């Protein structure tokens, strides 16, 4: 199964394409993401634990539907690393959502950063970063720090995808949804599946050459 990519070059990549050799896992991931993206988020305000579980599960699925340049990993056995910044309330949910999961053939590993300096240093070894609601100006600093690197930036703060992040969680009609900035994905040199784009609210289009 070949997944059409909306953005990116023709260089060797890993991520979504690996699912072609694991069709059952691919189908499971696709159905999970569909169910999560369109499931009613009834009572999210009264049940923050449920919202955290949904966000954590969707983060794992974002990795399935995104491709990174193969050169990102110098070691074939290196894990897929998700950095977590300013999101103490998501730690338990992320532990559960990532436990025993694979991205392609790589194990998932979490890094937790207690402050901005730790995040800036740790970002160089991550493929995805989640920025929680606890961040304010620090999120903008981290976005500038990571801009242009092959890192998928995901956040929950207001307008995260419009501030330069690749994916931002939003709640619409009591459902947990997400926005995608194609330009942010393009700057990171990543490739996002058309299946993911169909579920997202796009905040912009890819950069066009004059």
C-alpha cells in the first residue's frame, strides 16, 4: 500500500511508508485515528482525563501518518522519540498510549522536559514534540528553536498551528479535532499522509514557488 504524500521530496523516508509491509497495523492505526477524531468529546471539561487519553492516542497516530527523512536516524536501532514540554497533566496518558507501540520498526521513547532549556537541548534528538497548555511565551521560543528541523511540533495551546506549529489540537462542536499547518510541515521537511489531511482543519497551504 502506497500512501500519497502531500508534501516533501523524493528522498528516502521512513514512517508511513513502513506500514505497507504491515497492512494490519496500518488499518488498525487508520481506524483508531478516525474513531478518535470523530468521537464526541462530550463532557471534556468535566473529564480532563478522557481528553488527555484522546490526545495521547492521537499523538501516536500522528506518527503513523507522517514520514521523516531516513537520514534523521543514524542508528537503525534508534527509537522514535517524543519530547514532552509544559504538559504535566498528560504524562500518565502518554505513558499508557506509547507503551509497547512502534513507529515503523522503531520503539517509542518519551522524554520529559521540566524547563525551556532542557527542551531546547532535548529537541535535537526528537522526531516529535508535544507542547502542553502550561506553556505560554516558552512555546514561541521553542517553535523558533526547532523551526526548519525534522521535528513534528504538536501543541494544545490556543492557535498553536497558526503560531508555527505543525499540528494543534482544538475542540469543535464538543469533539476533539486538530489543525494542520502545511507550511510548518514543509519547513520541517516532513511528509503528511493525505488520510491525515482529510481529517484536519487546514490553516494554510504549502508554500508555492514563484
